[in-house]
């Protein structure tokens, strides 16, 4: 009989737009019976190889009562951690419903996506011999560094969650070597690195850059904390041959703010398109010449990030321009597939881009096309498969 898996995704991103989670479900669900228990919207979720998908709520429209209750219990938790933080966690209906569904199943392994899912997985494990794999992603203990007062509410709670539940995980995975090293130093664990690379897409290939038209692209969420306007400032210093297109989802008001800034700083050279789903992304990105990800790197997690978008640019045969962010810089230097600016200052980044010839950009595009043959889901997800097989026997 095949071993059974439960996939818990109770983090801060709804299921249908979480690329890393969708890849893991595709990888494991094709090989073992799987129940997916997750936050998501009522929109149609792409076909997934799962025995059942249980939607326990949505994160897309937070309600005022939930926000107030969160502030209340996390404030109490600073003084009475066990009571305040546990009550806050189990006050959320989605968490209670997730545990109820999980308790109705008989599974051999629970893959808990991020620390948000760990308490549910831990409760399930208390009465069973199931194994738990915890996907920590990045360095969670400074997750709210750039969120002002939210840091003072959430940071102690995250520390509590780690102290209480991390030891319950039988194995952990993270997104890059720097994060794995830090977790090892601070908690004595040995996470396995599974990078956020998408499936190799052979439908897209090298497209030469035109002599007088270099199209930069940035895709992701319109979040004010990311200060995406800095990339618009870069365009203001760039030669006229450069344009920038944003493919954005998320905060509508912030997107309007960016559109206003673009008209002031770089009129007619910055464009906006709607967010593109992961299944269509490679073909859309392939229409451009270089991906760009230059934002203020506040906090360890952001500075040492190795995000989905980095690999998605490479998958679309695009080189990448980044600021001084060590993990992305390491791969760019290794494969000669982009530009690493010395600082995040717009004028400095622009100078690095202005210095590029069309021939150099095309060489980096060719290098990106080769890099994706090493940095892809087929290679990275094999690590997850081997880990699951080792735990499930």
C-alpha cells in the first residue's frame, strides 16, 4: 500500500498563487496519495494531483475583527506567551478547521508549509507515528523587520513558535545555503536546501535584444514595504534605450502610487501589466530582455533572499540585475547570467546597466538559458523526493 501524505499550507499566501507550494504538491502528489489542506480563495485552483483539496479559509480579505483580535492576543503574549500566543493561533477558524480535517485522515507524513502550519502538524503527531517535514523557506525570525510596529507584535510570537514546535519536525528544508547555515548555528538543525526553481520550460528560448531597445521587467506583488519606486528611479538615470515593465498583483492603491511616480520620473518609459500566473510566466517574461530586482535589503531574510522570481527570470532565458544580495549574486557570478550592482542606490545601478552593450546582454541571455538547465524544479525537487522516501521508508 502506498504511503499517504498531508500537505498543510496555512501561511501568508493563498494556495493558488504560491509557486513553491504548487511545485511541491505536483512533485509528491504524482507519487503518493495526498490531501492538501490550505488557505485559498473560491477561485478555481489549477488541476493538482491530490486525492482531495480542503480549503479552510482565505487570506485575501482580512476582516477587522480578526485584525483586532490579533493585536489583542499578541500584545498579551508578550507577557503571557503560552496563553496569548496559543490562544491567538487557535482562535483562527482556519487553523481549527485544518486540524479537524487532518485528524480525520490517516497519513504517514505531514509536509508543513512554513512555521504557521507547524502547530497543527504537531498536534496531529501527538497521537500518531507520522513524520513531519517543515518547510521554513527563509529566516523566519526577522520576517517582520520592515513592517514597523508589526515587528514588535509578531517577532516574539514567532520566537515562541520556534521554541515550542521546531523540535517536533523530523526534517526541515529551506531555500538557500545561507539560511540553512544560520538555522544550524542557532538551532542545531540541518535543513536541506531546496531552491525555488520552476520547471524547465523548453517552449521558450533565446531571443536577441534589439540595438536600441532594452526591456527590463519586474514581476511580483505591489507591496509598499518593497519600495518598488526605487526601480522607477533607476529608469530615470538610464539611457533612453531602457524601459521597465511591472507585472504586479497585490496592493491596488500602491500600484496607483507607482503609476503616478512613473509619470513624474520616467514618463512613457515605465509600463504596468497585471500579475501573471505561474503557468504562463515564462512565455510572458521571454518577451523582455532582463529581469530586475533591486529593493532595499532590510533584514537578514531579505538581504539573503533567493526568491522565485530570480529563477523565473532565468527560466525565461533572461539575465537578472540585482543589488548587493549575496545569494543571488553568488549564482549570477557562477553562471555569468546578470549584473550585480555594488549598492542599491538608483544612480549606481543605472550606471552598471548603462555600461552594457547589446552584445553583452545577449551573451548574458545565452548564459541564463544554460543556467536554467542546472537551476530547475527537476533538479531541486529531487532533493525533496529523496527526503520523503528516507522518512517514509
